[in-house]
């Protein structure tokens, strides 16, 4: 197997003699075939090929295969956004009357998706403290539980998940563990190696790395035995009448989950990634192995700097030896976690806002995890729909500043923090 560095650069697209060295953009909605029977076999999933870019496109599939290889999976599918990837990862195996166990300390958008929108579709979620004991967590499982969902590193609370603990819990109840690996990326952590079954990404973040494209990805490890729990997952293990009674697990084996997500959900919901966005995402992936270590190195220095400042009330970064999640971070991500830090300033919320408004290099943006240093106040922005009680459950304090450290010169980043703190007094 090639190293992750080599996969980032050369994974996916393998040009033959005389073909373009760079991944082409197949900017076409449709693909021509010489006879009707050939097209019919494609529509019946009897043969592989391209016929409509809502379902599959060569540029998108090539980039998906690169991400799949980076994660060590068997199949992957790009989506229009990270939010779409999260939704489809759940909806592919859950329907009205089903239940999902999820970590409470997840991205606010995911929390809203689970507790508001998917609730309207009849899927019930129980949000749990990821630090709770296995005995406590086991109590929330129900006969109709179909999945467990969590984030490798939560956004913005920076809780490091004990992946093995959650994998044991999920598997002991006959359900897959779905992990959002956006912040860690496969450069720092590959959840499949610790027992996770499905990984989702907001490729908008570090994978793209340049705030140029919105996108998402779902990767399947191929390790979960759907047939062993066939009664829980009839969508995968019983005939799909919309494809003439095809049974996904019988026809596609380890690729059953992704094939169903593509052939059924993408067909019906259409949340596909554009070829142009996939092309730009691939350019970001080619330097992912270089950028992630720089993000982590800069973030470590910023966190250590903040710890020494009198103006700072608290600092949360898993790379700090005194951090609550330091040991878990060393276990699952020994080479670094991410470039995101959370901290609070003495003086509370108003002081934090003044600090953010005074930054010159760091910009106040909704985005996080790209090459440029950016800052956000989750309680006022990404998590503003949550109640105070829900904010605490999600690990978001009113004074929490989410500071996404970029790959600029570290001395410039520190100087910007210094002048902004002076201005915030």
C-alpha cells in the first residue's frame, strides 16, 4: 500500500499512455452509448458505467476513490456538502420509527439536522455525553437503534472521541459506528483502524483547504456485516423493487452500503457534487499531507502562547499535556489533532467579541479549517439556534472563541493575537 503522502498526490487518477496527466473535468450531464441495451443494463445496475452525472461522474468518482484510499475503505461517494454526507449516511439505513445514538458534542448543524429535521422524518435521536461510561451509554440503546454517530474531534468543543469504546458499544448492539472525521482528516486519524464502520467528511474544510468549494464524502469500510443483522437493515438485505428486486448485499457485497446510497438516495435526492468542485477538491487533497502538519504545528504554538497570557481564562487544545483529552489524542492522533483551538478571555463574552473585532490577520468567518487563520464565536454564530442548556451539552460556553489556526507564518499569527488582546482591554 502506498503512503498517505503518495495517495494524496497520485491516488485516484491513473492516466494511461497519452491521457491527461491532471485529472480532467468531465463537465457533462450525460454520456453517450451506441445501443439501447447497453444503457438499459446501466440503469438496472447490471453493468458499471456512466449515464447521468447526478448518480455518477468520472471526475467525482476519481476524487471519491482517492479519499476512500486515504481512509482505507472499500467504497466512497462524494456529496454536495458535508451536511448532505451526514444526512445520507444516516438516511441510507434509517427510516421512520428508527433510533440513533449520537454524541452530544457534535457540530451544531449536525445537531439541528438530527433533532429537528430528521425528527420530522420519524427518526429519533438520543444525544449522549461521549465521556460517559460504557455502562451508562449502553442504557440508551433500544431494539430499534440502527446506528451510532460521533465526531473524531468535536466541533467546536474539541472533545476527542474514544473510538474503540464507541465501536464496542455499537457492535455489541448490532449497529454500525459512523464517524465524522472532518477535523482530524485521514492524515492524523483513520477511524476504520479503531473499529469505525462508516466515515463522513465535510471536504469543505481541510481537504479542500482553500475555502474554494463546498462538498462532502461518505466512506464505507466494508467491515460491517449487514446480513448478520438483516432484520435491522431491510433496505440493504431485502429486494429493492425500484431495481427489479435487486438485493444490495447479494449483488454488491462489501460495497452494498455505498451502492445503495448512490443508486437510491442520490437518484432520488440529488445532492451530488459538481465535477468542477470535485476537481478543485482534488487540488486541495494533493497538499493535504503537507498542510495538516503545519496547521497542527502552528496551533500547538498558539495554544502554548495563550496558556501564558494573563488575559486568557482558559484554553482547550488536545495537544496540551494538561488537556482533558491529551491521552486519548496521543492514542488516536499521535501526530497531531487539528489546527482548531477554543479558548475564552477574562471579561466574558463582550471582551471576546472585542478581541475578535480587533484581529487583522485572523478573519471573522463562518468557515473553519482552511489555509487562512479564522475566528468565530459559536454561541453567536454556528450554535445560535441552541438553548443555553443545549450549548452546555454541546460543550460550548458563552465565551468560547473558536480559533482556526492557518498556515501563515507563526510569528505573524502570534503578533495579531497580541495586538487584538491589547485592543480588547
